[in-house]
């Protein structure tokens, strides 16, 4: 099917102006920012919604408008791979030849048809009106024709048509059905192990909207205070965690506005708690967060260190991210310092710290629930770019910790090339370092594997797929 050229109106037929729908217009604007500027939806969408709430008149957003816009943006991004396969079946050219703005309108329409309860006629009509506003009448006819073809079947029917049978190509089947690039499916399956059920559960969990999780920073806020908020329920694993059920707004929580609490995934909290709880030989006075930006773990570590009278040095290479760390730590009850420094070229003497955390830069494949667009941006070759930095940061951390001290190597990726391969390679070069069993330091958390390292999973733990290895320096 081809885009139709603009045709002159028939004589006597009145022209009807396209009707602007503020919600769908905002969703389209967010998708264009993600595509054109490589922006992340979780950074683009909040200011757009805030601006829409501040408007007066019919374009002013209420809570239902904001919820629908959020669902349209995130739902479309999460299911992009599936929707692309369906749209490709409905057009007569390679998808890459369809203009990106047209594809965004189509994807928004397909999500409304196949991923929401919006009636089919309303989904098509609203999408065509959006196309008339942002694309023009000619291309709106193309959108109308494609979406009417999509509307002839439901999602299950389309998946039967466009996904290859599992028995013939398991990875490609899962890639289309669960909307992940094939190489990501393969990598996650290798890390997870096991059969079909586990990987399907994981991929499905990646497509669920994650709960907002708060952390009550010790000495500054309590979980009881946060549980007094509307829609708040206790965390699953961290004693400092509180979850906000659907509709909960962290910006409305006083403790969050004041910096006494923060938004932090429970997996991230568990990494900090495991390092703080690891048994030490000797003093416990100086802690280092060697990759501290944007500051969530540093704020929790700083509060835990303060309870013991320990000092925290938070180091971040990028100055603007170091500024975010300073903001997160502002008001910390104990001694701390924030510096802009490179953990592979330390600004401190060797053996200066008792506990060291390096939460290294990575592909982010463990946080696809929160940043669904990352799955489409990452490439296998990105792993090669991160590998030297990850190994350099871990070597620097082992050099920074004293004999008898503990290093936590963490990353928000379950990819084996970013987790066990890094730890194994560095330990081979450092005979004076041994892995500790991290599992006892996550009490109550099930399904932690054979150890000694720990891999958390969205479908098993309700967290990001955080990886943690604890290493004691012995010589």
C-alpha cells in the first residue's frame, strides 16, 4: 500500500478542519523527540505533561489525560517491534521507506487498536485526525487505509500471522511476540538459562509498566512516614522501600520534595544494602562510591555510613552528573564529599577505603521496563565499547580498597559480557581478591541462584535486572 498524493477537493465538498486532540498530539510529540533527538521518554514526557497541566482552557490536562498520554507513549515504545511487524504486513514497501513521522502516527494507532480498550472505530478516527494535523490530508488517507487493515484482527491473530513458529525459530518468534530485538532475546536467554517459560516470563515483564518505588533514607525519613501517603504499600525486600501503586505521584510526597526520600528501584537499594552489610576485617570508617551519578545509591550509602560515623566519598566523572549527586546527598546527616573524578584514574591513594561501590556504565538491558526505547538503540557492538571501561573501573575499585575491605561490582544489565565475564577477567589478574557469597546479604529474597554473585530479575523479584558481585581484597 502506498501513501496517497494530495488530491484536490471535489467541487462543492466543504473542507473540515482537522480536530486537534491534545493528548494524542502530546504523545506524538514525545515519540518524535525520542526518535529525532535520541531522547528518553522518561525525561521527555514529564515536562510535556507538566506544561499541559499548566495550560488553561480545553487543552489543559487532567489526571486521566496524563494517564492516557503516558500509556500511549510507553505502550507504543514497548511494543514497537511487534507493531512494526504488523505494519510491515499492511504496506507495500520496506518499513524503512515509510517516513518516521508517519510511522509514529501508525504505531500510536496500532497500539490503540491492539494494546488498549479503546474501541476500534475511535482508535482509527482519532489517529486519522492526528495525521491530518501533523502530516496533512494526503498522508492521513494512507494512515486510515493501513489502520483499517490492522483493525480486521486482534493482537493474537496478528501474532499468528507475523511471528515465525516457535518450533522453527524460537528466538525470532519471541522477538516478534514480546517486542525485543533478536540479539537481546538471545543474550537474556543465555544469562537466565532454563527453558521457554522463564524467558517468556522475563520478556513479558519487560513490557509491564514498573511500579514507582521510593527509598526512605535512614536518619532522614522512615517507611512509616512514606506509608502514610496515598497509594503507598511496603516494599518487597528492602527495609527502606515503599511502593506507590498505580496513580501514585512521587512529586506529591513531601519527603521526596525535601530530599529525605527518593525514587529508587528496590534492586538498586539491595546493592547498596549488601555492600553496607558485608562483613569487614578491621576498621569501617571510609566508604567510596566510585560511579556515583546520578546519586541514588550514593544517597542511601551516605545515610547508612552516617549511622556508623563513616565518611562517604562520592565520585562521578561527568561534572553535571556530579552536581546531581551533590543534590541527592544534600542534607546527609554524616560526613561526605562529592568530587568529579575518573574512577579509572583515581584521585585518591591506593588502599584508602574500607567499602567501595562501582555501579558501572552499561547497556542498561536490565532496565528495559523503565527505558523501553533502549532495546531498539543498543547494538551488540556496544558491549565492546563498555568492556574496557567496566574492567578498568573494577580494577580501580580493587586498588582503592584496603586489604580486608570489600568491593561491590554492580551493573543494571544481566548480559554475561557485562557481569560474570568482567568479574572473572579482573579476578584472574588480581590473585589477591576473592568473591564473597552475596546471597546471605539479601535476606528474604528468593531465587538468587547458585551464587556467589547475584542476578536479580523483573519477573522473579519485581526489580530491575541488577547484577551484584562482592569481592574481598586479601592481599
